[in-house]
């Protein structure tokens, strides 16, 4: 057992950093020692360090280091938000093997909401205190770009105070093709319509070997990064994700993280990073085993350690389960995401978690993990509520059933 106390430099740093902590750093994996020195000294980690962290079996030491960085940035604060996911359509031409959400237009369960349905869902969200709408959907073969601009314009008009986090880099790439516009002009058009920022989905694993298997017809990793760069250049901030736990290697995960870190050095446009574990049920990759808690925790921790220029790491409770997301708050995460209300992407892929949680429950989870809850908006500004939000049951479906009522002009 190597204790950090055996090295005076590391020992002092640990003492200074942990004077109020319960546990001192204990390393049972000697390979972590130089990495621990770098982390405690505030030095950037290399790709090789990332791989060593992934390969280490000393999960508690990796978690300790990630928690150290997390507390250096955020102390005990853990953020959450009151949001509502809206997926305008699940009809999608991409047929990604990783996905259980997308459908052919005539497949059972295919739906496309009429504009009014989207707006009604949003107004219900406002009544429940939402500060953010998270809008993502399939790559529909027949819906024109104008439909999506109308969705956004209508939301902005009806709910001007709510932040619109809408359309992944993949959707932006698709809109640019169907509208025959360049990426920059497509982004300018959605910004003009009212989009405030972009979610982080569609990044998967950037490496082409992996993409060829899990999402071969989709925007390439290089294009995803280029669209994110352009979004940031015109002042639209975005999140970033990594889908792990399928066919990728640890090297490919680390490469993905380093590519995000390099882009963040250039643009500073990423707000938060969200590691997403692959859920195989109902996908073409259903033979892949379910994610494990061990992998979830080490991925949160390695992300926190490698992404030294990202402010926020989310433990997305829907993906991780609320119980593990709570533990992740001691492994590098500083955000649980939001109330969500309606989640289809993970639930179509067999997620057993609820689709909705309340503000009270998020606060309870955070407090029970020994952290201090802070409600935030999408850009992590604290939300001060002058009117209390009632924890109403979401009742999203009352009056709504997925429909195909939208009529498209020929
Ligand atoms: O892009 C799809 C992933 C993402 C599956 O930006 C799957 O704040 C697991 O991006 N198993 C959508 N994952 C979710 C997402 C997200 C979630 C929460 C917050 C934010 C944010 C973004 O889910 C997709 C894809 O990477 N996904 N299918 C599946 N079977």
C-alpha cells in the first residue's frame, strides 16, 4: 500500500487539500502515483495517464482524485435543473445500430408531433417551473427544416423565459443537407429562430472504426467536432457527450475525451460533459452486456480528470439510476441533470428508471449524498425562485398520445 504521505511533496499537497476531508489519498496501484502528483499539482494529464486511470483497479483512488478536482472547482455544491425533454419525432433515416428510439415512418410506434402538441407540452412545462426545454429528435425524411424552425419560433413566442437547448450536431448536419445551407448558415438560422444552446448528443465515440459499427450513416466524428466549433464561433454554447460500453476500447474513449479537450481549449464553448452508458435492449447491438456501475463510476472519474477545461460533469440520473448518480457525486460529478418529465431515448432502450423526478427529490438525493443542492439554469446560473414550484406529478401523457396526426404538404 503506497500512501501519499510517503512522498513529501505529494503528502503536503494532500494534507493541504484534505484538511477538512475524512479520508486521505491511499494508493494501492503504484502506477497512479505520478498521476496523483500531477492532479494535486494542477497539471494537465496526458492520454497515457487517461489510459492508466482506466486500467487501474484502484477505483477508490481514481475516484478520490476526481473528487479532489471536483471539490477544488465546486466545493460541496451539486447542481440540478427543472427541465423538460421534448422529442418532436422518432422517425429517423439514420438507422444507427446503437439506437432503440428511431423508427421508419410506417413502423409501429412511429410518431411525429403536430406543432400544437409540442407547444402544449411546453406550456405544461412552464406551469411546472421549467427553465429549459431539451429538444432532440430523429432525422425525419420528409419534414422540412421550416418545421423545426416553426417549433422553435413557437416555443420562443409562447415561453420566452425558457432556455431552448435544441438540436444535436447530428441534427444540425442533417438540416444543413435538407435545407441546402452551409453549417454556419444553418446554425445562424436556428439561433435566429430562438435556439439558445445545443445539447451534447450524437457524439458517441469519435473514432471512425467505432462509428462504422454503431452509427455508420451518421455525421462523422470529425464533422461533429467541426459543427460544434462553428456553433461556438457564432456564440452558441453546447454540451458534449460520450457513449461508452459497446465496442470501443479504452484508447478510443481517451482519444474522444482528448479531442473534446482540444476543441474546448480553442473555443471554450462547451458547458458540460455527460458520459452516457450504452443501453443495449431493443437495439441491433442487443447482444452487448448491460452497463456496470464500476464502468459508470470510473468513466465519470476519468472524464473529470482528463477534461480539465470543462466546468461541469453530469451524472445523468436517468442513465445511471438515481442511486448510482448520488455516488457519482463523490467520483467527480457535480450535476444530476434535471426533472426531465418525458424520456424516450433510454426508455426505448430498456431503462428501468423513472422518466420524471421532482425538484424535491433531486434536492433530497443531493443532500443525502452530503452535497449542497443548487438549482441552476442551462448556463449554470443559480435560479432564485420567488414563487415556489409545486411538485406536481408530471401528467405529461394526459391528453397526449404519440400521434402521426401531422399532415405534410406534398
Ligand atoms: O445522442 C442513444 C445516446 C444520446 C442509446 O446535453 C443511447 O444536456 C444509451 O445526448 N443507449 C441522447 N445511449 C442523450 C443526450 C443527453 C442526455 C442528457 C443531457 C444531455 C445534455 C444530452 O443518447 C444520443 C446517444 O448518444 N443514446 N441510444 C442507447 N441505446
